[in-house]
C-alpha cells in the first residue's frame, strides 16, 4: 500500500491537488478536514461551545461519523444524514478549527483516519497527516502559498457556493484559523521533517499537480528500487 500525505493551511490548494492526484493515480482521497468540520457541525447544531473539551467529550457516543464516496466525491454523514453541503460555511470553518484543538477530538478521529491507509492506497490531506496520522507515509508534501492567493481561492470557492462573504472577512477568518491551527499544543499545522515543501503562490492548479507528480515519482520510484 502506498500513502501520500498532503498537509498545509487552508487555501493552500490541498484538496484541489489531492482530488487531481486521486484521479490520476487511482488512490482513495481522504479529506480529513471534512471530519473536523462534521464534528464542528455537531457542536454548532447542539449549541455546544466548540472550545469546551470536557463538554465535547460527553457527546462522543452520539457522534456517528461516516464517509462514503459518490462519483469520486467524498460525502460526510453525521448520524446517518448526508451533511456534505452544510460543512463548508465560514461559521462551520471556525467551529472545525476550534474543535480540532481539543485533544480528545483528535484522538476520536485518529484511528478512523489511520484505518483507511491500512486498507487502501491513499492520498490524505489535512494538517498533521505527515507528522502524526501517517508518519511513515511514502510521500509527504507540505503546501504553501501567499496569504493573498490563499484568501482569494477561498473567497472564490465560497462565492461559487453561493455564500454571502467579503474578501476582507475571508482573509481575517483565514488568519485567525491559521493562528489557531498552527499554534495549538497538539498536532499543529507544521511540515514534517521529511516533507517536501511545495510553494504554489501564483500557480495554476495544473502547475501544482505537475510539481507534485514529480515529487511523488521521485519518492515512489526510489522506494520501488529499494523493494
Ligand atoms: O482543511 P479544512 O479547512 O477543511 O479543515 C478544517 C479545520 O480542521 C481546520 O481549521 C483545521 C482542522 N484540521 C486539523 O486540525 N487537522 C487535520 N488533519 C485537518 C483539519
């Protein structure tokens, strides 16, 4: 089994890259951010303070999370309901970032995430895939891009989804989430020591894909020679 870890902050192009790689290589794509978003949605709907770890932990029995793939797209289920369309709003993004700093929430998702890589060739994206979830991943790519590029990508995505947002609000939220996600004590969003940093500022998606394929080819090619 091969595993490819793609980490990086929001708007760095992880999911666009991971989806293209998944098509190209036929590996299963797992978006781990969607899992945190689903837990964030649970907190939001149930009026739970998303930064209250003790309160969140009381509800794990009720949080039944499932993933299904339909036409290649990952769908998230919360207690049997397909919530895929509800987890991408700016509000749920902030809830996801808050719940993801709770150690018991990360623990709750850890085995689920690792299990996928035991049974499939995977491309998994998130913040801690190369450092915590799959420390032995065959390829680790850490994506970076300038603030303005990242906020613009995120803004375009939200507008395309019909959200009523301004670029300034998207930029502010992004900086807040960056701060939360990279300074938290557990599994902060930092590159693994053996990750290849890919800065795609100013790149079109195809250029990022091309660079990533070069990296993957190099790494997996080396591994194949060793085996
Ligand atoms: O990638 P995303 O924007 O959908 O992720 C939503 C939030 O979940 C993000 O603010 C940080 C958190 N997250 C995380 O802590 N670890 C991961 N592996 C993936 C996401």
